[in-house]
C-alpha cells in the first residue's frame, strides 16, 4: 500500500548533551561511553539550585524535587550485578516512571545507566522512548529513537503510542508514515495506535488506507484493531462503514458493541443506538454501565425520551442507577427533554457531587429556562465548598442574562476574576452576551477587547447587540474587522448584520452583505433567507425580496406572510392575493397575520369579492375572533363600501378594542351616516374606551358632513379639555371644514388667526373647496394665493380656483388660471373610475377606450331617454368650460363614473349593489344623475370619491346632497 510520507526530522535532532545529576550526586565524566551518546539534562538548572526556586510540576502531578524521594524509590544494585540484570532493572523502573509520569526519576535512571557504562539493549531503548514520549518530551523521545542502533517496530510503536497518549494524533500519523518510509512493517499494536491517531485528528482518508493494509495482512480479526476501526469510522461520521466492520467480525465482544453504540449516539442516531443495544442483549453479551450511558447519550441527542426511560428502568434493574456516571447521563436526558423535576431528583441521588455534576445540573436548569433555580443551585454548590470551573461560570452568567439581573451578573464577573477564569473564551462569550442583553453594549465590547483569542461565537455575540440599542452603525465596522481578521461568518453572523443594515437603513451595505452570503453558500439557509427577506421588505425592494423568497427551500407561513404583506403595503395588492392562492396550493395554511395582511390589500384596491372569500376563510379556520383579523375585516368592508357588512362583523365580536371602535366611527362618517358615527362614539365612551386623536377625526368629519357646527365645536374643545388629546393639523383642518362648509367664513378667518393656522396647507385646501361650493370668489382667491405661497401647487388648487371664476362667468380669469397651471407644468389628474364585476376590476377613464365602449354609450343613451321621461335635465352649469351646450352635454356623458355605471348595469343580472370607485370628487351633475338612475332601475349604487361614500337608493343619497 502507499502512504503519504511526512518526514518528521528525526535524524536532524541533536545528540543528548552531558547533564548534571544533582539528585544522585553522580560524577560527571568528560568522556562518552562507547555506543552510548546519551547524557541527560537535569530538570533543575544550576540557577534554580542557587536561587532555591522550585521546578514545575511534571505531567503526573507529582513534584520530584528532593533527593530522598528518588533514593527511596530507586534502589541501585552494586556494581558486581550482571549487565543484563541491571538493564532489566533499569527497563522495569523506566516503565514504572512512564506509567506514573515521573519524568525526573526516569531521567535519574537514565543518568545512572550512563554512569555505569552498561550498553543498553533494545528493551531499554524502547522503555526510554516510551518514558520520554509519554511524559511529553517529544524531542528526547525522537532523539532516543535516532540514536538506537537497530530501530524496530517495537521502538517505533512506543514512540507513536507516546504521541497519541499526549493527544497528538496528527504527529502520530506522521510518525507512522516515517516508519513505513524506512521500510519497517507495522505490527497489530502499531496499526491499532495509528487508527486511534486517525480518529483523533479525524483523518478518515488515511484511516481507510490503514484499513486496506489491515485486510492485506489478515489482522481484521484482531479485536482491538477492529475496535479501533469501528471507533475511527464512528467518530468521523462514517456510520455505515463502522457497521460493516463490526458485523464482519466473526465474534463481537462488549468493547466492540460499546464502541459502535457510542458511535451511533455521537452522530445523533438515537434509534440506531437503541436498536444495536437490543441486538447486543439478544446476542447474550453482557452490558455495563458504560453501554447504558452510550445508549442514553444517543437518546438524548435525538430526543428519544421513551427509549431513554426504558434504559433507565434497565439501569435500576441492573443496579447501575446509583453509579455517578450513569446518574449524570440520566440527568442529561431528562433535562434536555424538559423534565427538570426528574433530572433534579436523580441529581440529588448522587452523594458525592463533583464540579462536573454540579455544572451539568446548573447548565440543564439554565438551558431549560429555569434561570432562578440555576442561580440557587450555584449558591448551594458554593456553600458545599466546591470551586466552580469555566463551565459553571458560563451557565451562571447566561442565567443572569436571562433574568436581566445586571447587578448579579456583575458580581459573578468579579467572582470569575477571583477564580482566574476571565481569560476563558466560553466565559468571556457568556459575559459579552450578558452585558449586551442588559443594554450595556459598551461593557460587552470591553470584555471582547480584553480577550486574547476571541472565536467566531465571540464576534457573533458582539454583533447581536448592535441592532437593538442604537449601535447599528458600529455593527458594519465590527463585521468588516471580523472579515479582516480571517473569520468566516456563519448564519448567526449574517442574521445579526442584516438586522443592523435594516435598522441603519443602509441598503447599499446590505447588498454587500448579500454578496458575502452568496460567497459563503448560505443563500439557501432558511434563517439567513428570512433575514434577507426582512431587510429587502423594509426597504420595499419587492423584486429582490421575490428573488430571495424563490430560493428558499422551506417556505413556511412566516415567509409567505411577509411577502404577502410586503406586496399589500407597496400597492401591489393583486400580487398579494395571487400569493395567497399560491401559498394554499403549496399546502401552507395561512395564519391570522396572513389573512389580515391580505385583507389590508383588498381594502386598498377595494377588491370586495376577494375580501369576502378571505372572510369565509377566517370563519372556516376559526381566526375571526383574532383582533388583527376582525379589525382588518371591518376596515375592508368599510373601505369597500359595505358599511352594513362592517357593522355586522363589528356587532358580532365579543371584545372590541379602540382600533375597532375608531374604524366604525370613521367608517360611518365616511359613508355619510353621521348620526351612526356619533352614536358609535357615545357607545365607545360608555363601554370605557377613551377616544384618541383618530376617533376625533371621524367625529369632526361626521359633524362636517351633517352640518353640525355647534356640536363640532363642542367635540373639538373637548379633545384637549376633557380627554387630554392634543389637536393635530388634521383636527384644525377638520374644524375649518365644519365652519367653511356651513358658509361661516367670518368665523373661519377668526379661527385661523386665533389658532395661528396660516401655514397649515390642509386648512387652506378645505377653505378653497368650501369657497368653490359657495361661490366665494374673494376668500377663494386668498386661499389659493396662500397655497401658492406654501408651494402646494397641486392640480386641485388651480382647478378649484378656475371653477370659482367659471361659476361666476368670469371666463377670462378662468382661462388665465388654466394657462398659469400649464406654464408651471402642473397637469390635471384625469378622471378615473373602476368597478368590480365577477371578481375582476374594470377601469374607465373619460377619454379612454374599453372593449365594450360602444355598448356602454348605447346604454347611456337608453338611460338618458328614460330619465327625460321623468323630467331629468342635465345640469349644464356644472360644465365649467366656455363651450356650446351640445358639447357640454356630450362632455357630461363621458364622465368616468357614468361609463362604469353603464357597464355595471349591463353586467349585473342579479341586482347586486353596484360599487364604483373614483379618484376625483364627484360632480353635482353626476351626483344628480346617479340619484335618478337608482330610482328608475331600483338599483342600489354606491360611489366612493376622494371625500366620502355616496349610497344612492330610491332617488336619494346618503350624503343628503351635502358633500
């Protein structure tokens, strides 16, 4: 087989130098014994001897620093003992030192061998290599192997085992390659050690090469080699290969079963681990507490509580429940399955808790949201005298963060310094999160800056605080610095920085972040996609939002809802309704927010039929009692001209909030039912709902359209005097509208001066409209002039002023205003009306075409003839153009609302209420025309213009000709 060879540089190491051996008082000779180039370095330097300082503790935890300790442990034989016996004694002592990690004693033995001049045999060399390798003196171990006269597989295996024992898996693999390069064939122990090294460094590719040699050499039946292979594949996630190796074995013992079960448990295959455990029992192989713990680990990782409870029963039956290790595993599964009480009962069964069991239970309570209990348990732990470790502190700090107890968190921070864990990464990350959750972003940033080696979690935790507390601008800088320092962002990084972009309203940087997401192949991630979607929707970038949405694999009700709401809020209501249909076709059930968002879209485009379908859907799914749905439904019916339906839904609700009351007050007012609006206002107060600024807009509008001047004054004064509501520009404009509509222009002037409303454009617009209604030329000119000064040069200002002059026959001034309008580049908005027929919107303009325009004009002629028979005469005076009467009449017949009415009468065979919507104010002639048509056709007609709804029925209008 071929191995990837990596030279470890063994031959380049320097030979050992002569070392002083003060602990044995050995005489130092200037000559080198034959075939033994070694001397040994003392771990205590001469400087340390002079200063009296103590050398560092060796890996075994035993401080070998005194001569007596060495002399007691090592009894040197007299010089007349045979060389072989002496070497055997040396080898035995070196092996004992290696087991205990007693490096200093081993060096002393090595020094004594050099002093006596005994030539080392192969067994001594292996023992020496084993000592230095296991005591983490890799350079000495490698040099010993280099100096060995005849290297063999045993010496190489000892060196590799030493590195692996110290956790240096990659170096172990490299040494194995170097051994094979020198032509030395491995034995079963070398192979097993190499496979263990591969599992440590997750090098499954090289492990497969070693597996091939195992098969070639016929070593697969060796139990510990098979066990190493199973362990390798399991740890590297190659569970199928682990299963194949296991079941190819002629005989499986407990060790092999445990390794395979543990492998399935580590990858989260709890069911697989439990299935293997059942097979193990059926094969009559005895299990141990370690077996049960592995099965429990698998049940925990996959959330298989029932299987875990079965294992618990078996542990009780087998007498393993009282085992501390088993109890910890049971505590883990019950805590992660949110059965904290059971976990605590098991925890208290353990009599001799160590810091690990305390930390596990505290972490369990914190992760399950029982932060107060976690803190209490930490206090109990400290009371028992157990010192916390970094894992304990991480959990307690997180618990303090969840409780929002900054003072306690700061005290724990002080405790962390006391025990010397301030430099631990996990503890620092928890502290950053704690400070940020409490709004102390600067303190969190200081903890971050004090870290010597922050990891990706540190950066992410820091970034998470920059979008909640006004630090959004800093978020982009931290993100850029993170990239500069070589960290690769993950989904949590992108979610935080996208939220910062949304808060900062920085779409340019947001698009750059999107490019980074594509670069890191996270554009298909569900959570990152939602964050991207949210950012683009906040900027109303619907095209980009749709692209992100279309790339999401799992589109849940949330993603569908935000898209539907986005379309509804960007005047793309038709797309919102289409998306709702597509959502249902994909089997995603809409929730209350989806339906409310769609209803909002229907109200904006007055899609009544679609709104009724949504009403049915809300009833069917039981969502009608929801306040979002019911409020949107009432609003939809009110804005679509179905005030009776809105009232029916409103009355059917058990609980009504202020928003619903406001919707009904404003809805009644908008439909010309001022008396009902004021009655609803009174009921609202009677039921204990205090009115707000929106309520008074509806009340003042009702008073205006009903001509209730004095009542309007009372309501306006009560706003601030009784209810503490500060009037806004719209309220002042509403009061002016009440006075000016009633023709009380002197009071209007006085009110404007008193309230200092000369800069309120809404006020002057209402004054100008009222002047056009009453023909007040002088005040109308003043209002228009003031609007021109305020830069409110809308087409309505020019048109209303022109109409005032035209109504008085002052055609020269009227033409002058029209010419002025044209010279300023202001264009009149063309009249437009639309009507919904058979769930389809039909739009009509005065000078535009329609597929059925010829039939429409014939229908209008037919209606005109019927109207003349009952005495109807077109009101030519309302055509404010200096043209002949024939042209005036033709002009009147081309008004868009008349075209829409004729088409609706042609299409409406069931006498349903015709609802027409217009973008301009309806003229008096069309208003009179609609009243007469409703009389001769017995057809109810509802028209919504820019001011209000007009409900025509039996020859009269709900506005009572006052609009």
